C-alpha cells in the first residue's frame, strides 16, 4: 500500500489511527472522500442497513393493512396497463411495485376510458358534476344539461351523456354546441345514422366549430356509413387547417383502403415527425393515434 494517502479515524477507545484511502486520491478530493466515508460508516453503525432491510421486507408489508391496500392498488394499475396494452409499464409495475404510483399519475389519470383519443376539449371534475346537478334541480336550464353531458362524455359514460344532451335539446333545440356534441356522442354509441344529420347541420352552420372536432366527427360518421369519398374529402379539409394526429391517421387508413400507399406513407410520416415537438399534455392525449401511426408505418415498410 506504499504511496497510498492516509487519513485519521477514531477507534472504539477514541485513539486516532490511519485510514487507507484509494490509491491515487489527490488532496483535492480527500476533503470530499473522508467526510463522505465517515457519514456512510456512521449510518451503518447507527442501524441504517437494518432500517433499509425492514423497509424492503415484503413479509412485514403484506402483514400490515397498508401493505394489503397497496398490493390491491398495484394489481389494479397492472391490470389497467395490460388493458391499455402498455406492456413496458405492466412489466415495470409487476417487477417493481413502486412504479404503480408513477404509472397512476403519468398514464392512468391522463387518459379517459371509453373516449380515449376522442375526448372533447376540456376536463371533468366530480365537484363540478355535483354543482351542475344542483343547478339543474333548482334552475332546469338547457346549458347546465349540456355542460353535464360534456363531463359525462369525457368520462366515457355515454348513456348518461346522451340523456343529458337530449334534455338540453328539449329546452334549447338550436344550441350549436349541444347539437355537435350530441352527434359525437351518438357516433361513439355506434349510431352514425342518427349522428349524421346533427353533425351536418353543425358543419353547415360553422365548419370550424369546436376547432374542427365537429368536422372530424362528421368525417368519421361518413366513414362508418361507408361513404368513403365524402369522408376523405372531409379529412383532407381538416388536415389542411389542423395537424391533429386523429385526422391524419384516419385519412391515411382510407388512403390505404383505396390502395394509395404512397399518400398514406406521407401523411403518417407527418404524424411521426410532429410528435417529438408536441407539448407533453397533447402527446398524452394523442398517444393512441401516434401508436397507430407507427404500427401502420411499420406495415408499409414491411
């Protein structure tokens, strides 16, 4: 150990004795190494390892009520990840249960269920639902029914949303927002024939309604009814004014159905090129469409 720097440490009876430091450690770094080494030794001597081991002791976790509750939460998040086909997240949650909390805040809370990728602008709130229900009870106004329907739509409770939209239209049949959102609700309920006249009326009145969402819903409706050419014309109108992945991917799918692979490839590449430069909240919202774009692009390359 010749040439190895030394430092003083204290033995059990308070007598200083030399401590061998790593070979080549210069004086510049001794001030960092020695205090850090002493803190680590103090932590070990004070039972730090024992504390860490008790935290990681799975038997103590399982035996506690908190551990049982957390195990149920982990299973819930793992099942949700599998249902959404988030395979990497599912593996992480299974092998490292603490990832369940991260998954809950990063993925689960940011994606509505039945309408993921189709959601209307805005967010839902349980407290707001209670407020609207109280206002409806006391005032019975059309716009309260319409707002409540929008919240139910975003939550994926489409039957409740439809009932509220109908109640709103009974009180104000001319409201463009209610008609447009009701048409989208009927489309998600697999009733495109009923949705079409509502959406056509909205688009005829304002083609830019809801930032192009009503126009996209009409394009989806025509596609569901087998009116491919009309749907393509509407999707092209949307993509000329907006860069929504939802519009581009469905336009590409119709191009592929017609055998126009090159046009489809160009549209899909636009989606993939724009994705890294999109704000985080929008990337989470459009995740389902970007994944579909990647899948279609791989199929075209294969």
